[in-house]
């Protein structure tokens, strides 16, 4: 039987009982045993332990007659069926398929067997296609399913849809908060393990950085769902492959309750992208990936001085300071100097809270209106699709009617060149929309942080730093802070 449903389990027990009694009732037969596979598909013999054990015993001379209910129970793969039958016939072992009344030693047995096994294989394909169709129909309807047993933060609700498990959602929010505060996935995993927090599979506390990263990059935590990330390549082998464009994916917005604010989620993706582009930057501090050298443009990273004695301290220095022909002249900075400079820069840049918030709202309105950019992108997409249709029409016409191949090739090359040019312009338009949207989300998050404060800063605030600072350029005598809204403030390095 190929499923674990209660009905099939009953059928399984009945079949074992039936064949045991049936064989023992024949005086001319000696009962060699019942070989079974429970809850495993017959599409392949690879993982069928009972089937493979039966084949070994038969080929070793322990069995000379195998009785099975039907061809589809033996195997649903024509090749596997025929290969197995021929191996058995070579050793003088006969197989009897009760439902089809086929004896493999019979002269007509192999012809009938080929037909029946092909039908069984086709049946398996139809079942697979029906299951796939059902899954894709659910995807197209925007219905979301999750592996709740291994998915942190959600459980299956009474209506069958995902609902937030608040006990687990606390852990998810902690992971996102700590990452935005500057901790790396490795450091977050270490902290969760130290605190005895169970992993998503509930099998222990051995958190791995890649598990943390998968939580940080899963769009389901912001209430959206990208469906059909994987697909089954071969219904016989049951091989599952990551979807890289082979089949259609569906992105559903607001498909279920969000644990993480969408703007915070997008900020995390931007920070991850920045970290990926700066592989050599340390990612254990809020300052990681944001401080740059004015001399070479390289990124500042943290260095530990006097790591083994009482004078131990962390400083930030250009990672490429000694790698170029000319040594960078920008100074190193202590974390205390960076914190102090940020407080001073923020208070200079944002002395009037209400005026600042008005400026932010104006900028957000400007960035929210992307009608012109979308109009341009839609026009480019229509032109691109039209040229692709022309190319396809030309290919079909050339296949049906003898054409001058040199003229056809010139026309084809010209259309292809136009398509590539328009595609470049379309990609540029879509990139501008994406960048504006990302900047809008960053500004929205910065504004929310600003709204929490109604006075000048008196101490360093890590959350505010992450939300409001775009980057800092270290010059030889000063730090230049660039904020999300485009403001800049230069602070002298005090030594």
C-alpha cells in the first residue's frame, strides 16, 4: 500500500492475512513468508526494503513462486517491473499477478506484463499530475501552507490558515531585533543556544547560523508568501528541485498575519545584501557595513588591540589600510568616539523635531508617488513583449515557408538587438522603482524611530543609529555622517 491512511492500513492487514492463509492452504506450496512495503509509493523500487529483500531471497534460491495482488502493487515503473521479472525468470522464479491472472513463465506473460505495467506507470503519472495540479491551484488561489512542525512562530489555526504562535513569535522578533542592532547570525545563534531556546524542529538548542539566516530571509514573517519555491522534477524518482524559473511562482501579499513589520523585514534584507557585498566586514556591531574610508573607499572593520591583557579594546580601522601602495591616512576610531560623534551629529542635524518630521513626511509623499516610473516601465514591457511576439512569428513563418535565409537572419538579428535594448531600459526602470521603494521604507522606519523621541539625544541609541544613518565617511580629521533623508553633518575627530 502506498499511503498511511487508516483505510489503507486496514487494507494492508487484510492483504497480509489473506495471502498468508491462501498460501498455507495449498498442500503443494511451502509458505516462504510475506514481503511487504507499508506507506511507500510503488513508483520506484529504490527505497522499498520489503521488495528488495524479496528479490534477494528469490535470486538466492529461497523462493520459486511469488504471488502479488496486481502489477501496480509490484511496481508502477515499466522499466523496474520488466527488469525485475527478467532477473527472476533467469533464475527460474515465476511471478503470478492475481488481479490480471498473469503468470510470467507463460508465453503470453511478458507481452501482457508490458502492457499492464505501462498502464500502471501511466496511472502513477496521472495521480502525480493531479496532485501537482491541486497544489498549483491552491498556489494560484493564494492559499498558504506551512510545515508547522519545523516553522517557528506559526501554528495551524481552526480555519486551516496560519495563525501566530505568540510564544514562538517572541523568538522570531528577538532574532530580527538583534540583527538590526548589529549582531551577526552566528552571534544570534550562539545567544539563543546559551539561553536554551529550542530550535524550530524542537529537537534541541543547537542553533546554527544558517537557520537564523533562513528565518531572517523568509518572507512569510512579514505576512507574505512566495509559493512553489520547489517542484517535483520526475514523478517516478520523486526528485524535488529548487525552482529557478522552471515553473511559475506566485507571490501573495498579506496572505496571513505578520510577525515582523514589513519595513523592518525589508531593512534586514538590505543589511544582509550589504553584508554579502562586503564579505570582509565584521557583522557583530551596529557599526558594521556603515563606516567607510575617505582615502580608498574601503570599509572600516573592527580590530581587537591588546586582546590578552588588561588594556584590551576594540577599535575601527580601514580594512585596506595596509593593502594599497599608499597607506590610508585615515585614523582608527574607538567605539566610544563613534557613539559620541553620532550623538553630536544627530543633535545638530535634527534640532527641531516637528520640522524634521514634516520634512520626512514630504519626502515620503514624493517617494510614494511612482506613477510616472510605473508608466514608463509598463510602456517598456509592452514594447518588449511586442518585439518578442514578432520574433516568435518570424521563427514560425520561417519553419512553414521557405524564406531567403540571409534576409531572415538580418531581420531576426535586428529584432533581437531592439529587444535587448528595450530590456535594458525596462530593467533600469524597474531598478529605479525598487530603489525608490527601498528608500521609502527606510525613511518610514527612520520616521517611526524619530517619533518616539521628543528631545535631543543624551546617549547613544543603537536602534536610532540603524534606522537613520545611511553611512559615515571617515576623513583625516573629521567624520561625515549621511542620514537617510540626505542630510549631512561633519563632526571633528577630537584627539
